[in-house]
């Protein structure tokens, strides 16, 4: 058993999810793979990959993700419950099904980066957004429950800080992951905002991956992954697709 | 998805911003933040544009005292680089009492 766990969130049909899990396992032999099923119960039952967990949280299953404030609280809780009996897992690598590894051992690369940054959490497109025109911040600023949660949770001297980070990938020290996964009442807030903000206010150090952020865009697609690899990408986010062949 | 009329109106506004929008400079970095239209509306300002900028407005410091005008500028936050902080129950001092 490894000390790194890569958790892949997928709602795709079972054959597709199994293919993606197999691709990750082949690419990252020094990390264990956990398939996190956000699809139907039938899809989950048909998965051949093991281990696997099912997420029943209805707040994961949104259509207009930002306006309905899609939540990964159920996803993180399910992963946290899965790793509870396994103290050997020290690092959690969370990824959505449409993130592609372009490094021969991405979780190891991320662990080294985490250590060099002296961080607890790494993510892409991390920015501070409180007081700004960021639509997700303004949408939550109108909700007293959001401010209340942050004030109740924060160990920071400035409880006004709000961070935003893409939800499609992140890399965590286990204690930070467990702490965020087990915050009660965090569900009604949009995942890209609440996840890094809670980690920060719980006292953890959250850092950006600015060199990788151009390859992990929230929209668009990448045609030639090999070219990205040559440009320094260790991962890419082709958005809603996982290529048949990876470099 | 927004109705076609809304989408057309938004596309028109985007084109108007690109043509007639005011250039906005990030006061922290000195870099362009984008272009925007500022429209007075019910005692507030509508800001149209700046979709790709993450900036907050603030009145700017002024080296000369003037009563008749002030500058309103827009600034981004620096990239988050906060240190670790121990949880509240680990702080050496008890929380303040009021």
C-alpha cells in the first residue's frame, strides 16, 4: 500500500470510469487509486475498479453548478470515511475524471511541490477574491450563512479572506483534507470557493500552482497533449473528456 | 441557458465595451485590467466588462489635498501566500472577552 491516494471523481458510464482508473494506475504506480462514483447507483454497482465509493449527496448532482452552488462536501466526506481505517495515507490527490496526468508519477511530483512550498494544499488558479468583482464572491457575500460559517470556523486574525480555486484537481496533506471534509454545514456553498476558503481559515497553508494553471483551464479543450507536455505541463484538463491515448 | 434576446443583448454590450469601454488599470500591478462601461444606476454604478479581472474598488491616496474630486481605482489582491496558523484552541492566549 502506498502513502498517496489518488481519488478520481467520475459520473461516466462504468466502462469509461474503469478505463480512466486504469490509465491513472498505469501512469502513477506509486499512488493508490480510488474511484469516487458521482453517477447512478447502478453505474456504481457495475464498476469493476476497486476500491470504489459511492457519493449519494444530491448537492453534487447540479445542472447549473455555480448558481446551484455545487458542493463536493459529500465527495470529500466519502473519501475521508474511506481512508479512516488506513492511517498510512499521508497525501490525498483529488482529481476529476477529465484531468489527464502528463507526468510519469504526478502524485509524487505534487508531493515534492507541496513540500517545497511548505504547504498543506495545492491547487490551480488560486486567488484571493474577497471585496472583488468575482461573481462567486458577490453571490456568496449576499448570504449571511456564508459569513457566519467562516467566522465560526476561522482561526485566522482576518476572517474576511475568501479564496477561490479550481475544483478539478487539488493535492492535500491528509490532516488538511480530513479537516475540510468534516466541517459541518459547508454544503450549501460553491465548491470552488468554500474548499480553499475553509482550508485557509482552518489554519492550513494553501498555495497556487501558477506554472500549471494555464494547462488546467476551466473551459476549452486541448488537442495535442504531447505539445503541452513539452511546454512543461504535468497535467491537463481537456474538460469533459479523457483521451483514449495519453502521452 | 439565457433566452436568445438576453444573449443578443449581452453580445451587443460586450461589443460596446470593446469599442467604447474605459481602460482600467490594476493599481497594484500597473497592468491593464480590461475595459469597462460605468453607468450610473439608482444611486450606484453598473460596471459592465472586467469579466476576466478580479479587482476591488477603492478611493486612491492623493498627494495633494483636493475637496472637489477624488480618484476611484481598482486593485487586485496579491497571490495568496498566508502562513500556517494554529487552530484557535491551540493559541497561547485565551480569546478576548467582552
